[in-house]
């Protein structure tokens, strides 16, 4: 069954889909977004129950294979040391994200010119800057002006409190003369745009019942819908269809009742994230695109970047914040830029974490042999309770063609659509960087007063940043989309999620993903009369 | 790929398994009268633990409990439930039970249920309530700690 033609069809209602929908809404075009998940109800979020940590491993878990909601699709991650983490719903993975919200730096767009590695982006910080600012206003960013690690940027709300954990770690950084700054966060510290301010529930990564964390279901979407965008939930897209002139004609999808439909569209925008978008493109084969849509470069699904993470936490003699407050706290970019004497190129951000809940503390203690089963259990637990804090190191990952998203020959979702398979290895450069980060983190944790240091490297369940699988560039043979997000091979199809990243930088990606989505939308609006030339 | 929603009903463990389970849980996390806290074998906690065992893990746990019984009997001639805490712990550690996968499964569930029990939370000076809607207080902290960082010149790189 085929439906009326719409002007713009967006697939995916997560961080990027929401931003592009909102930005395009002022054109008054007919815009429809198809999202395989539904709306989440904040009263269902784990933090509304005492057992919130337990429920984090259940229906609000970060691993789609373990979570197994009807709205999820399984992912074969058996050939990757890092498992994909995501969430499929209106708001996408921002429902579960931590809200750590750094921007890229000017240097991040020029790694080839500066360090001779990977590729330069076809755009730069200056081009994205106004879109960063616009996105900051829409999401509501908290932070403090004056960070020497960044060009000046506006402050919208004050930063999150330092708390006991932040102060303790800050003293450690100061004693070594290292950079630190309160993290920019997508967490409202004041009432903002109809959302309540943060009340320190903790467990931001299980969904924010207070609505202080800026997931895109409560930031962009209400505005986009008010402006006329139609959002259809529980609609899973199987493939993008094309005509003989290499133009997308629309998408085939399964509606909420499992009925297969075809939605015609003048323009198709993909916002399914760095795994969902290549999956959809690879599933969209046709005589003119036998290897997947927009894949004449052969690069769809290649160059997957995750950001290998190391977790380094210390045990402190005094009580810190523990389960209270957002996990995110302060960051350090002391080791962000390349210093070849370290034995690797590029760098990383330390994202400091305040502490963990009672269950997390006990499981950590048992896992690392700090808490025994039996008579010593309670005394050992009490030495860790509210006394664990530290950081994770977000390491820049380079684009490497052998790190891929392909289609698994056997795995299918509940609609019978082939599912992704991940092949990924941690590079030698990343291994060295991770090791260096662990050593520096150990140093600063000890300087902060920590006694024991616990590490995990790479964080096995930490594939939460999905980038590079439909990269941006000016050369159609070396990239999938052009410098404003349009597919080289299909002139009425755009990609706005992290797939388009040329390089990953050493920071969390979502602020840049959304700024890019706004930039792509604006580029489209500026070219409405000759969009397909 | 298991579905996290699948839980078993309480009655799916036999009475004798339940007895061993109670003792085993109390061995792993014993009651402590000085702290006024129950062990993980406390009936209310066990009830929640049993309800949280997934269908797929039930058989693993039942087989594990049989093994505990058999090992204890082999070493002391006693049933596990007849042993005192010290003897049970001795058995637990000497047979390396902590490394067994059924103990990992059971232990993780036990931790989730035990540390969210109101009596245990209160003993840790926590209010036995969900985080939402009251939230928690977090101190602002001393922002003058930033002074030395503010004095630094910019550390981001110039682009030629
Ligand atoms: C636990 C966790 C913590 C994180 N913490 C941070 C953080 O602190 N800071 C940060 O910057 N980032 C963080 N991230 C990453 C962040 O959530 C993502 O970068 C961001 O959400 C990506 O936006 P997106 O639009 O590309 O994709 P998503 O937000 O993942 O949205 C994609 C949407 O597309 C839908 N979709 C996919 N395929 C189809 C299809 N075939 N048909 C219909 N719909 C489809 C999905 O259901 C989903 O809703 C975290 C992620 C996780 C999981």
C-alpha cells in the first residue's frame, strides 16, 4: 500500500532526527518522521523505583541484545571487544545518554593537516559554531565560560555542582598542575523550556524522570511537533526505494501493526545512528545499487569508530557523593592534543564520574576482589560505600576501513529485516593511548587521595558512540555524503547522524551530531530551489 | 540473547532447594547483629531473589544447589543446612564456589535484592526510597579551586 507523497521523510527520531525535523519545520514543508520505537514515559524510568540499578540491567539496559524490547533490533557483536549500546525510541539513545556534552575543538576537524593522520573534514569549527550555539539553546546546556581548552562559547545555565567528588578530584588535578573544568552537560541546572532543573537523582543513564536531562523527546520534539512535523512511532523502515535516475522515491516500512507500507517522499533523511544507518543502506539493494544504496564508494558501513574507553576509578578514604547526583562532573583535557613523545597520535578527554549506587558499588567490589562473600562482606562493603570515584578516558578513534558494520547473514529483527554485524579491533594507536590514559589517571587519582585503583580497558559494554560509517567528504570515491550531508550517489537523500563523521575527536559526539544536523538542515533550506543540482 | 522480562514464579524451586538456597545466601551475605542487618537468606529478601531468577537461569541455579549439597555431604557427611556459618563458609571457599557460574548469576541477583532492602539501606544511612521525586542534595563545592586553571593560557590548538 502506498501513501501520499511527503516533502521530507526522516528515518529515526533520536538526537539528530529530532534536530533536523525541528529545523526544517519552519519551511512549512510536509515532514514525516518514522521511528521504530515509541514514546517513553518518564514515570517508567528506573529512578522512580528503589530498585533503579536493577532495572538498568532490564528494560532500560544499554545493550539491545540483552534488553530485547520489541522495538530493538539485535546486533551481532561477537567479533568486537566493544559492544554497541543504544536505545530505540523517540529520543533515541539520548534517553539513556549521560548528557556529557563537549564540543569538538578546531583541531578535531584538521587532524590530517596537523598530525598527518586520518583525514581532514570538509567543514570546520567556524562553520559549525553557530549551529553549536543554536543546539545549545534548544537542548539547554549547563557549563561555565572560560575553559582554556576551548574557544569562547556562550554559557546558558550554570554548571552542575562540584560536590564532594568533584572537589576531591579537582584538588588532585590542581596538585599536578593539570587542566580540569566543570563539564558542559545537557542537564538543566535551572528550570528550562518547561523542564524541571536537576534534582540529583543519579542514574542519568537510565532515563531522567525529572526531565532535567536533555533527551531529544523532551527538547526538540515537542517544538517540532507543534510546528507541524508528523512523528509516526512503531514504524520500522526496511529499505529506501529508488528510481532509475538514482533518486530516492520513499521508504518501505512496517507500521505499528506489522503491516508493510510504502511512504513516498521527495527527500529522504537518515538519522538512524552510526549502526542503524549503514544497516538500512545495506538493506536497500536494487539493480542500480547492488551493494547497498549510496554505496558506490564501497564505504557504507566502513570506518566504524567507537571511542575506546578506559575506566579508572579509585577508592577514597572519605565519603564522596556516591549515588547522589549526575554521574558527570568535571572533565580534563590536559592530554587532548597530540604530543608525539607519548608514543601515539591525538588524545583523549577524562570524563570524571562522581560515584555509583549501592548495587554498583557491591558488584564492583566483588568483581575486583575487594569484597568477599562470607563474614568479611559487610566490613569490606563499608570501605567502598560512597567512596568510589574516578574517570573514564574517551580516546580518539581513527577511521579504519576494516572496522565495519555489515549485514549478518542469519540475524533478523522481529520484522524479518537483516541485522547488523560488527567487526572491530582496537588499534595499536588506541592501545597506547589507553595505556597512557590509565597511567595518568592513576597518577591523578592518587594525588586526589585514592588508595586502590580499579581499571577496565576497554570498557566492554561501551560502544555508545557510533561514528564514521557513511563519511562526509568532497570526493565521491572516498566518501558517502558531501560536505553538507547529501549522498553523492542519491541527490535527494541526506544523512545527519554520527555516520557522517570523518574522524571521532576525543570527546562525546552528540553535541556535534546535532550541530551537524542543524547545519545540514540549514544547507538544505538555503538551496531549496536547486537542492538536487 | 535473553529477554530481560522473563521471570520465574516463586514455586518453581522445590522446598528442599529453597532451604539450601536460604543457607547459601546467608553464607554469602551473613546477618550482622551489631549492624542490625539481615543476611541475604532473610525470607523477604529470598522471596525477591527467587522472583528475579530468569527462566533460563533456573535450571543452572537448581543444579548448583544440588552440587552444593553433594559437596558438603562428601566433605562432612552433613547436609549444607545442618552446618554452622563457619562450616558453610569453609565449604564455599574450599570448593571455589565463588568462581562457579551459578554463583555469579545468583550473587548478582542477591546483591541487587539485598542492597535495596529497606533495613540494609537504613543501616547505610540511606533513606529507603526511590531517587525520584525527592532527589538528593549535592554541595556546590569550592569554585575557587578553579583559580589556577583560569590563570592558564589557552590550551587548544590554533588552526593554520
Ligand atoms: C548509555 C549511553 C550513554 C551515552 N552517553 C553520552 C554522553 O554522555 N554524551 C554524548 O555526547 N553521547 C552519549 N551517548 C551517545 C548518544 O546517545 C548518541 O551519540 C546519540 O543519541 C546519537 O544520535 P543519533 O540521532 O545518531 O542516533 P540515536 O539517538 O541512537 O537515534 C537513532 C534512532 O533511529 C531509530 N531507527 C534506527 N533504525 C531505524 C529504522 N530502520 N526504522 C525506524 N527507526 C529506526 C532508532 O530507533 C533510534 O531511535 C550515550 C549513549 C548511550 C547508549
